[in-house]
């Protein structure tokens, strides 16, 4: 019999042995009621998480749709009933950041950062940093979405299912017999057991995610990337549990060690890192920006008009020939000191933006030693609910507000009449497409 024939027979024998062991372990696992109970818990919590996310996304989309319709109707009514520049003063313009199709899985900063503003052609910074007050409890603990469930709940389930793989068999008196019947490869037995349990946990967690992604129209690459991230995360915790399960200790000691590790990676490291990052990167608050801008605007009423117009012309020299203010009140002077208010707050606003970018960058490095945070951040990037997405929306609001000023300033400083025909071409806010 040739060497190749022997090798082929050996390979077939090994393959048959693996399949036999796999069928045996699967049958054994199918009779484990406690494992079934935990899998049902995972399935239920996953359904709950994606359902909560879908409901929140649907609520946000419905709110946006309602506001878009109401905003246009209100602005048209104001422009018809108010006179000239008074109409501009009272006209609001809706800006909004529509949720992506995958936002249901990781709501991220949409819980604590504004995703809609109604802005006027007044000082902008105060309008950006004033927002609807959120629920204080949600602001403290965050919302239960799929990202939170996957990052923090799944490891606990894996720990419960896998910590006693060997210790439980030792207590039952079956450990040595199982090792003896493993044909010299006892490691394969424990790998099969851990792998089967983890595979079912992964399947129970990812199935509702796939269904919800289909309902929301999530792009296939985004869904595949999310599934790959979840698989890698489950694999990481499976390996950690399998390594500690081999420890020659009781199941209680192993369980305590794994829970302590989960607390360290999921709670202690992120909390300590957050405190360290906040101290390392000081920055002004949104309230500081609002107060600075408001004080500058309020002071504009009492300052000599020539001072206000001079500060305005520093940024808009093209209107230097039109800055004479001859009456007690003129709209160009009023809108000029609104602009100057933004100029006074600009340094703080830029420092606030730069600080958030730097803190987010450092938090990304910190996440490399805190896998639960790393998974959450990765899912938020896929869902476009991370810090960068929030900052991008703010930038779009600023660009839109700048386009309003560019549209009105020529009419304002040349003292044009605001006839309906003069308002043709009024800028409209263009949000990022939800699918992009």
C-alpha cells in the first residue's frame, strides 16, 4: 500500500473521528437545559435590543418628516405676513441629521448630541449649543441597543456557559474518563464543547440583527462587517473563557476570575481612561460658548454702532462702503452684531470642536485595551453615530448658515426690498443621505 494511500486513509479516519465527536457533543449539548435557557435569554435580549433601536430610529425619522413639512409651511406663512427684514428675523430653517439604515444597532451619540436644529439668520453658536434636554437617566447610563447588548451582555453569557467546562466534569467525576476516551487529543474535546456553545450564542445574537437589518434596508457590506466584528468579539471571549476554564481550580474561582476580568475590561479601564482623557484634554463647554456669544450680542445694543460695524467689516471687507448707520435701528446693524457675536465665540467653538476630536482620538487608542468599548465604537462607526458623524452634522449646519448669510447680505447692505421674487434661490438645507 503506497504512502499516499495511507495518508488519505489516515485523513479520512481523522475526519470521521472529528465528525463523530462533533455529533456526540452536539447530542449531549441538545440535552443541556441550562444551555438552552441561556440561549433563549440571548435571543430574547437581542430581539429586545434591535426592536428598541428600530423603534427609536422610526421615531426620529417620523419626527424629521413632520418637522420638514411644518418648517416649510411655517416659513412661507412668516414670509407672507411679516414685512421685509422682520420676516427674515422670524424665519426658522430646519436642519437635521437623518439616521442611517444601521443606526438601530448602535445609536451612539444620537442619544446625547443634537441631530436636529431650527436655525435663524442670527448668531449661530448659541443655536448650535442649545438643544432639547434629554432624559437624565439615558444621559447617565445610555440606551439599551444592540451595541451595548453585544459588548457587555454577551461576554457574561459566555462566561456563564464556558467557565465550568472542565471544572464541572471534575466535580461530576467524568473528567479523567473523558480525557482517556479522547484518543490522545483531549484539547479537541474542550474546543468542540466551547465552540459549539459559542456558535449557538453567536447565532442567537446575530439572527435578530440580520432580520432587523433587512427590515431597515441596511447595505450588505455594512451588515457583513457588523457580523464579522461580532464573530471576532465572541471568539475573543470564547478563547479567554477556554483558557481560564483549563485552570486547575473550582468552577466558582474560575467564574469569579472571569467576571473580574469582564469588570476590568468593560468598566474599570473605560471609566479610568475617560477620567484621564478628560483631564489630559481640557476644553470649554457648550455653555461657555453660549454665554460668550450671548454676552457679545447683548453688548452690541450698547456699543457705538461704528464699533460694531468695524468689527463686522474685519471679516467682510466687501461691505465696508455700506456700513454707515444713520437711524437708531437698522437691520444691517442688527444682523452685523449677530455676526460679531459668532466672531467673539469662534475661538471657544473651535477649541470645543478640537477638544472633542482629540478626546475621541485618545478614546480610540484606549479602546484597544478595552474590547467592549472597541466593539461599541466599531459598530457606531458602521452606523454613523460616532463623534465624527456628530461633528460632520455640526459642520453642515455651519455651512448652511453661512450660505444664508451669503444670500441675504447683498440684499441687506444694498437696502434691497425683499419682494417674493427676491427670495427665489433661498438656500435649503441638504442633509447627508441616510444611506451614505
